[in-house]
C-alpha cells in the first residue's frame, strides 16, 4: 500500500508540474505580445490575460501536489489562452499561422 501511495504522490507532482509549466509558458507568451495585437485579434486586453494568467500561476504553485478545483481553474485559464488567444495573436502578428492549403 505504501508503494501505491508513493506512486500516487509522484504522479500528482508530475501533473502539477506539467500544469504549472503550461501556466508559466502562457504567462510569458502573453507578456511577449503587444496590447495592439490583442485588440486586432478581437480578444480581451493584454492586462486581463496577464492578471488571469498570473493568478493561474500562483494557483499552480500553491496547489502543486494536489488536484483540486483551484488547480483545475488555473490550468483551464492557461489552456484557454493557449488554445484560443495565442493562435489568434500569432495570426494577427503574422507568425506561425497555418496555410489554407496542404
């Protein structure tokens, strides 16, 4: 039973570290884009995303070894930024957009 608990602890730390890495990456990426890109992409302001992702990072640090609602909310905020906002910003800025062809 102790072996299982040790394995469970390692898995929780790995998931928490992965979520924290996503949150840090999203925050740094949000810092790199200018305010005008957010407006041109039709997204919320840069300040909104920086505050939201900063809170997500703080939650990620505090809840590193636990799976709870706060950890999930922080990860979801980073995931929304990475899946929705980041591609729109990259398209507006002309970096890394996918072509319409094959």
